[in-house]
DNA sequence: GCCCTATTTACAACTCTTAGACGAACTCTT
DNA sequence: AAGAGTTCGTCTAAGAGTTGTAAATAGGGC
C-alpha cells in the first residue's frame, strides 16, 4: 500500500506536487522543486501529467529577471466540480467545490430523529446535490467525484459505516445506498480522516508533513498524518484519542469507559466542568451546547468562565501532551466548533499545560495552533478524497490503457 | 526517506525478504513469495543480491514432491559477526552475534557513578569487544558492524546522545567517542528503538506489520512500528508513552510532570503501589527493585501482592488502551524485565482493563502478549541496526561503483 | 541584431518490477 | 531405461520511473 511498484512512487510524487500547488495557490515548477525533494526533470514529468488530465493549468507567466519567464501553475478551476458532504448527527452539509477547492455553493439540511436512517440521509445528499448543481447551472457530468463523511467508525474500502454512535447504525453498507441515488464516483470516510486530510492540504500540512489534527466538538478525536499521508491504523480506527484515559477512574464517558479526554474537553464535558465550578452559572444557557460554549469563549470577565477555561486547558493540555510524547509530531492543530470557539481564550493556558506534561525535546519540536481553514474542513477533506480518487482514475488507469 | 527513488523500493523489498527469512529461520523462495507481496521474479532478484553479498546461503534442498527441489535459504552465519551493545544506567551489556543473529558470546560490565562518563563507557565497550573476539578466536575484521544503544534521547543521524537522564549527559557526540576506540561501522540509537526493531524481526513482527512494543522496566516506553518499519517521529523521540498522563494530577514523576504512566507501572511505581497497599509488606525487600518485582510476579497467595498486581493492571491497562485507541495497531507486546517478571500474573487482569477502556473495534483488532524474544532484545535490536547498515553499504553503494 | 540569462524540454542512462519463456532437477510411469 | 510430468529457478524483454545533462526556447538589455 505504501511503496511497492514504481507506479506508487509516481502517485506519491503526484500528490506531493499537487499539495504544494494547492498549499500556495499557485507555484512555478521552480517553486515546487524547492519544496518537494524531487529532481527538476521529475517535477516536469509529473506536472505534465497533471496538465494533461486538466488538474492544473499554466495561469500566467512571471518575470524571471532577465530569463525566460516562469510558467505559473494553478489548480484548474474550470476542469470540473467536486462535492464534499459532511454528515453529522443533526445535519447534512453539502459543499460544491470547483477543482481549485473553492466553495461554489453550500447547502445544509437538518436531520431529525425520524429522518436519520440510511435511505433518508442518502436522499438528503442526493437532493442537495441536485439543488446545488441547478444553482450553478452545472450538470452531473461536470462532477468529478463525491466525498462523503459519516460520523463514527467507517471501513472506507468496503464502503461500510461500521458504527455510528448517535443513530443506531451498525455495519450499514452506506456507499451502496448512496450509489443507488448518485450515479457518480463516491468515496466514504469519517470526519476525523476528512478534516486531517484538509489540514494536510490547506492547513498546517502546508508547512509540515507530520501532524496531529485534533477535533474538539461534541465528540473529540485526533487525526494523524505521517510523512504527508493520512495514518489510518489497522481498522481505519486510529485517532480515537477522545477515548484515551487522562483521569484514571474519572468521569463516566458515553463510550462506557471512564476518565476519557472527551468526557472533559468535549462540549458536554466542558459544560459539566462549568457546573462544577458554579452550579448556577447563567453561562450554562440551560444546556444549550452552542450557546454555552460560545459564551465561555467570549466572556472574559466571568470568574466561573475563567476557571472553567483553566481547568479545561489543564485536561486538554495533558491529553495533547500525551499525543506529543507518543507521536513526536511537528504540529498539533486544534479544530472543530468547540475547539475554535474556546481556542483564543484557551490557547495560552493550553500551551502552559502542554509544556508541563510533554518532554522538552518533543515539545520544542512541535507547534501548537488553531485550525485556520475557512469553511467546513470536513466537507473539504471529503472533497479531497474525491479529488485523489479522480486523479488515480485519470492518471493511473491510463497505464493499462496504453498497454492495449 | 520513505519513498523517493526506485532504489528505495529495492531497499524496502530487501528488508521485507530478509525479515521473512530471519522470522522463520529458513525459507524457500516460494515461501517468501507467499508472505511478501512480490512477484516471484522480484523475489529471485532480491534473493540473488542477498546471496551475492553473503547475507544468505542456500543451506539445503527440500523435496518438492515430484519436481525440482526447493533451495532452502538461511542467514549465512559464516559471513561475519555483528555486535550489539546495550548500555544501561548500571551496566554495559555486549553481545557478539553471528549473522544469523544467534548469540555467540556475551559480556556484561557494571557501571558505577564514577565510571559513567562517555569515555569510560566507550572504553568498556571497546574492551568488551576485544575480549569477546578473543574468546571466539575472531578478529576485528570479521565484524560487519556494531550497534550501540544508549539510554535516553538520541539523535541517531548525528550520532549524539541528546540527553541521558541517569547520568548527566547532554548533547554528547557519543558516536565519535566510540569511533575513536572502535574502528568499525558503529550505529547509535536508544533501547526503545532497538527493542522495537528486535520485535519487528524476531518477535510479534513475524506475523504483523503494525505493532507497539511496550517496555516496562525502571523506565517505561512504547516503541512504534508502522508498515513494518520503525516509526521515529520528528526527533527520534516518538514512543515516550511512559510520560503520558493517565492519572490527572497524580503521582509526581521523575520527568517533572505528574500522573505519568511510568510513575505507576515502572518498577519504582509498582513498589510504591505495594507500599500503599501494605506499608509493611515484606515483599518490598527494603527497596531492592529486582527482588521486589520478582517477588510480586511469583508470589500468588499474598493479598498485598495480588492487590498490587490488580492496581498495576488497571493503570497499565488504561495506558495500553490509550495506545490502542490512538494507534489502532495489530499487536501490543509487553517486554523489558519488570514487564516480563510481572507479566504472567498481570496479563489476565491487564486484558480486562484494556477491554474496559479501548474501543471495541480497535480492541478486537489487536493482540496483546508478552515479549518472547530470548536474550536481550536491546542488544539484538542494536545488532539489527548494524545489519541493516551493512546491507545498505554492501548493496546500495555498489550501484555507484558500477557507474565508474 | 546579438548576447545574456533563466526556464523548459528532450534524451540517454540507470533502476526496479513483472510476465513469460526456457532450462534444470527430480519423480513417476511405462 | 526412456519419456512424461512437475516443480523450481533463471533469463530476457517490456513497462514504468527518476535523474543528470545537453539542447532548445523565450524574454530583456545593449
């Protein structure tokens, strides 16, 4: 899977080059050569492949100071469309991207308890796709691929949702269900993997090849990227850091275990901490997750809020330090809605807490920051899965075509 | 470093093939083809390289049931010698291996507080090497390489011991110090990396390509292997799981943090638990680590011992479950002296504790077992580093020789 | 119009994998 | 004892990739 034949090298090089172009938006061949460790000749070959399949175009020519002008390569936004779908427990978010990974149109549908069965959800996706295409005046034929993220545990190669905690999905062959309604290449994965890939292409991965992408929302997870590639583990279950123990014999967690990171730094955990600090805090907002977390992130003069942030930073810092000690990454990125809402007030104390628990050598090698990807990183990552799939089809298959 | 040129593919294939031969002791080309995902022709090519440099030999011919007999390949124990050195805080352990990685002779020197400076330690190693060679009637020229493990954090490519906690080593260029005394190829790393490589070649890695190798001694760590290769992290500091937090605000740890796994399941931590259970337990043996841990592992009818084991299994189980949740490996192996001493009595309760904390999907994919490598896995792993270095020299360099 | 410089492209050399043809070695049958 | 059948191992040619070098290309300055 990693490196076997020479074609795998080419595929990897292709992704490297493309990631660089997307990372900076536009790049000359020289620029790419400076950032990927490849000879110039190889860069030229790979770029020609990518120009050939329409993924890139030579957008303009740049002055080179007295020599032949540099051709500037950019993603070819005209080549086609990609669809990224973020299915969460309460909504379906569908983004239509151009090939430059810019959002063209967005749609979001709520999901209620009575409409959370596979067929309902798949219909939502299909309908949203039709609507978005109509809005753009585009047709299904323009869509190069659809990436879909489903919460919980997923077996991407089988196209199965193994377990979705919020609903009662067990071993649902969701990919088939989707394909019945959407006659396009569809790729299935989960939000953790999707947002990590997004981070790799358009986030911290622009500067770094080994990173951990922490999502702090209602649930908590940590996507892992090693050597510029997503790390999936044996079962595509790697990154379930939210259910790693940080407080032995601590709070009950919805996973059945006790003392999990998620029970302390997931939104419900933070709210519980707030109640522990001040049982009558008005910031609790009667249990409204979004309102409460937003309030905690913005109100700076409330002592209960400050104390809640402080304690949360402590728990999260211990958990993050665990990741740093175990994985020794170059970057740790905190994302998802609760992480971003609390982030600005959390970060200074989080850094302190991490430094208190992480070994100096590992801590000095890592940068800790908030996710700065605009929009929805999950649907973006899903769309990137579709992009990768399209490229593999377009550029790896032709080999067998040539063979005749 | 991972995949760049086609030559890296060959190197990776070479290691795959060789690992298979070492794993089973002897293998026909057919057998290898069945276990490495390579065409028969490639197997033959790689095997010929390895025969050419003398790493393998055709030991015998096996009946094939009516056809040309299979040549059985084995490591060529006559080709030369490898040296593996395990430097610990209190001793220097030197093993002389033949190329089949069988121990020929062993030597162990204690290190006192007054002889733990780089030059002293290097002299110990050099002296031991001379002695061992004399005992075998071999000469320095027979030695293909020397692998050296130094405790603490190491930068292998620079040959520097960055920090050794027991002594006061900071950024010691230990590789140079060794080379002054030993005029042979020397490779430097730390015990965690070494024992993980040993596990990969001659332990659980025989069946599995993704594993975590836990060492439980005075210190605690977790070496990580992904896709059949050691994972080092950014700084060669990956695997410092011993200093991941499992009890928030728990026991003070020698690293300066609190609640680390090591503070509970390292030998001193276990002994502290014993005292908490029974302040006057005779099993404490006045603080003698070896005696106490051995006693805890063998005495089954002592209630304090049982309770200590139970609690230790709980802490360790939480820590191991964290690894399983985060990394989703195929195997977790527990080793090092305290782990092995406590292992048999610990294992059933450990499995329970892990199951209580790990997600079902990840837990079902993993096998948890004790290290079954005979002898010293650290010096063995160090010797394997030397073996890999020798092969790279012998088989990758010749390319440039041919170039003329 | 010529030179200079920087960028691209083209080409040849080298590697590696793989499929398939062929030869080698052994057993079994006739 | 001579084929016939099997199973292994080697060899060769084709397909695919990377890379260094040489040649072609395209402005800008004089």
